C-alpha cells in the first residue's frame, strides 16, 4: 500500500485532502508550496490481501465460483459462456480457478435471455458483446490514466506513487462512474435513435434502394495537425500527451458545436462525420479557421500550429463504431494534399455544395496523381464573403 502523509498529531496515515492541505489551511503548517503529497518511499509492494480487497470492492463482491460452478448456476452451455468471456476481451480461466462473481451469474443470464428473445445468431451476439468489451476496456483505461495524471500533477508524485494512490481512490469512484456510464450511454442512445427516426422517416415506403451502394449518406472529414512529427519531436512524454489531449478536446468541441460528430482520433488526426453536406462543410471550415489557442495547439514560441482538412460527401458503412467506404479513404487523401489552414473537397462534393448553397467559394486546384486514388482534381472550399 501507498504510505500516506501522517497528520501532525502523530495519528494514523491518511490520504491527502485537497480541501484541507491547501494554502488556506489554518492548521499552522506551511502549505504555500501546494497540496501536501503522500510519502512515496515504497518500502514494500502492494500486498495480495489489499489487491483482493480492491478487486472485491470494484466488482461488488468476491470471486466465488469456478467455471463448472457458473455453468451450473446460470444453466447455460459452457461454450456460450466461454464465447461471451472471450468476446468481452477477458481471459478464459482454468476450470478450477475461482474467478466468477454473483453479478457475473446475473449478467450472463440477462444477456443470454436478450439474445434468445431477439433471436440473435452468433454473429450478432459477438458484435453486441465485443462492442461492450472494447468500449468499456478503453473507457476504463482512459479514466484511470486521467486519474493518475491528475494525482501526479496535484500532489507532485512520481508515476508509481500516483498509480498506487489511484488504486486507493478507485473503489470510492467505481459506483458513481458506473452510474455516469449508464447515464451517458442512455443520452447517446437517445441522440442516435432521434437522428435515425428523422433520417429514415417514411423510408419503408421507398422501393428504389440500390443493394450495391453503401447504406448511409454522410459527410466525412479528416483534420490533422500540420507537420505534427516535426513540431512535437522535442516534447517530453508528458508534454506530448498534453498536446494531443488539448488538440483532441479543442477539435471535438468545434465539431460538436457545428453539428458534427467525432468518430475517432488517429494520432494527430481526427475523423468526423455529419448528416448533411452543409453541416460537414461548416465543421471543416471551422476546424481550418481555428486558432492554435482554440484548438489547444498553441505553443510559446509558435502560437499558431494549424490544421488541414479533407472533406467528402458520400455514402458509408457504419460498423464497430467506425465508418468505412471509398469516401473515407478519399477524405484522408485530400487531407494529405491540403495546405495549412485550408479545406479540400472532391469535385462531386463541390458540385453538391454549389447546388444547395451560395455560402461557399469553390476554387479548382491543379490535378495531381495520388497513390491509391489516381488522378485527383481537388477543389478548395472557402466561405463566400460578400462586401
């Protein structure tokens, strides 16, 4: 266990209390240097008893069943349970290991009942469970790393000390984070179903569906930081992480405020989608026009670190929380060709924008040969300013 600071009366160790260990503390201690930090000499490793306690607090109970026992208690086929566990991204244990909890029994019964009621085949079951496993694994890692970073910065701790202190804090956070996860998921599901209801209203009456075309018309765009490798080569790991985090947060705010949605970040790039071409254009232009300060990429010696954007209106396939299709690849290649703080689109997207709005200036660019695409005649997208 992490050895925490002991109060001045010589009592039991305690964790640092941000509300008490601040410059406003009236206890007489000199706290002008900032919050008091736990001691971190680490004379011993995290004990197995402590690890077990943390595990039980987070899981809501002890691991008390072996694999044969959970098969018996759920009444499910062992192969189904193995599939579920593997699809969740969790290790399949030895049959004699006491690994499963009472909540595992409930979860397995409930999800299997859903699968049976909805008559889902193995492919659909795998997609559902992998979606949960992949998303929650990444979410847990993201939140734990955010907590570790906060504790290291707040109490001026080294990496190991911050992680040990995080282990102490996580059991108290697990319950509320679980409730927040459900709340956020319901809000996101409501937003998605609302968009679907609007987009596909009356679609059942249509008879002209092309089975060979991708199902969803979407604006797809990439924005990436210009010369990212060169500009970040001298940064330390903490500085690089901070830079990427600030860029992602700034870009996400711009995309969301303009009506788009973030699909994912890929290193120094961010992939976004929008439901119509005009919204996609507004997102793309707002990203290209953004300052280093609003994007979080400002640096003392170089306040403007611009982004470049490629944007395409086309059809995509949505799977695994991602989007796929030729328009995604084309948007990526257009981004590579764009100059700093500019937006490039293809001719088809330019024609679509020109036919629906007079808000844009569209300038043809020289044809260039692009690997994997062939000859490409991009069009620069700008706002049409009128005097």
